[in-house]
């Protein structure tokens, strides 16, 4: 049983959220700066949201898995 001053916290959740957030901002900036039209920019925002999936897919493809 935990006392009132004890915390059962997961400190890695904040770190992974920060890394994802920085990656999102960087990917969104890249895709928006290279967009040639508004629709390409909108697609770039969706790509920025899902950048970890693209990263894992590319790594697995590189490894031949």
C-alpha cells in the first residue's frame, strides 16, 4: 500500500511524448516548406502525424524483413 507522498509514476511517457512532438514539428515544417500546393501541404501534415509508421516501415524494408 502506498502512502500519501508516494507516486507510482511512469517517467518514460513524458520523454517519448517529447520526442514524438519534436519529430512532428520538424516533419511538419519540412513538408510545409517543400509543399507546392495547399493539398500537398495538407497531405504533408498527415505524413507528419504518422512519421513513426513511415520510419518503422522504411527500417523494416531496409532490413529485408
